[in-house]
């Protein structure tokens, strides 16, 4: 793509995406520094509604999904290659999983859908205490590049705030120094008011003085949700991050909550059960299987379960 980020391009982005979620990947003209900024407000609200999440559960899952989208810089843009982020902490959130592909489709779930609200005061403002909700544990990233075996790497949770933990993963496992910012703002009505984030990475050959300049800029930026609620869009956030540099757009990515589940994939879960358990489900009048990622419920009648038993017995699965 490689377009100069000028006022006309920004106008085009606004007209095309309007209120939809999307991301912009850009680089500096002067040096090899890349920024990926995203707006994920709508997809985070969809996740909240699908899973019936409390405000703090929404914030934790929303950050995880946004972080996973930012990690898609590790896979091919526009493809079915996937990144899965798994957070296993000892806090009340429990297991948190998010998955995104190169097309910008993301899904996720959190074990505890109703974390009780816990807040902390930062610079005189009350904020959700994500750190205490996540706790200590591990962060694992699984890259599915369409090969036989996905690549998996884990690091300790150093923060529990998720953004810092993803930056630590990128440094330790990918050897890419990065700045990561994530945010989810919940309104008084419990709905998602703003969500998004950005990722800043120096590419090979970037000058130390330019890296230092951007690091200082990032330190002084307001929270990403504050920028979004003030009317800034991903391209505007990139300009804020790269203030003092000329910016060129590399790629755009429309973002959406989308689950790949189906009744056929749900049936595979039944195929894994012993025949005795399937026969018991027939006696109970059928079965229902709920997708962890989107909470969709699939129902199976006794007749359908009998067909599953036939498939298991014939080995045709």
C-alpha cells in the first residue's frame, strides 16, 4: 500500500470505516519504525454481550483480544494464519484465551465471566484493577502458520496488565523490543465505550536516537481509550505516537468478532466421548454443547447422537 498519511487519506479512512473497528499499520519515512494502531470497541462489546460479562471481565477479555490482534504482526497479513494468546493466572479471571487470524477476525473467552469489580487509583483516577484480576502465572502464544505443528512459546506474567506482558513476550520469545498499549473503557451503563490499542516496534536498522525519541513520546501519551473517546481514530493515534516523523501507511485491516464454530465442529466433541456416555445422553433426551469462544449452544437430538455412535463404530470420523 505505502501511502503518505495526509489529510485526504485520513478523510478516506473515516468515510470508509466510519464507526467500524479497524487497524492501521504504518512506518516512519525517516527510519524503520513500525506502528500498528487498532480500534476494537464494537467487537469488545459483542464479546461482552455474547458471554454475559461483568465490567471487569469485559476489560480483561477486551485487552486480551486487542493484544492478540496486535500480535498478528507475527503472521501474514490477510491470511488464515492464526495467533492464539492464552493467559493462565492465579487471579479470579482464571483462564483467558483469545485467537485472531491474519484477516482481522478475533474471538475469545474468559473463565470467570463475573469477576467482582476491583479498582485502583492511578494519577487520581479510579481504574479497573486488571493486575489483581489476572494475577501471577504464564502467558503463552501459539502461532499456527498452517504447518504440521504450531509454534508455541510461554513467558511468566510480569505484570498482569496484559500490555506489558505481551511486550515482555515479544522481547523474550521473538527478540523484538516493543511498546504495547491496551485499553477498554466501560460506560456507566456497563457497555463498552471505547477499546483499542497500539504496538510500536523498531525494525532492523532503526537509529537509537529515533527509538529514544518515540519512547519518550509514548511515555507522555494519554491512555488509548482517552484518545479514542476524544475522537481520535487509529491513524490519528499513529500520528501521536510518531509525532515529529513523516508517516506512510503500509496496510489496513478491518476487525471483527467472528467464531469459526459450527454444529459439525461441536459434533467432534461428541465423537470424543465413550459410547457408554453417548448412550446415557440418549436416555437423557439429547445433549447440548456450548462453544467456549462465542457461547453459541448446539443441540443434538437422541437420533443425532445415535448417528454419532454409528460413526464411531464404523470408524468413519
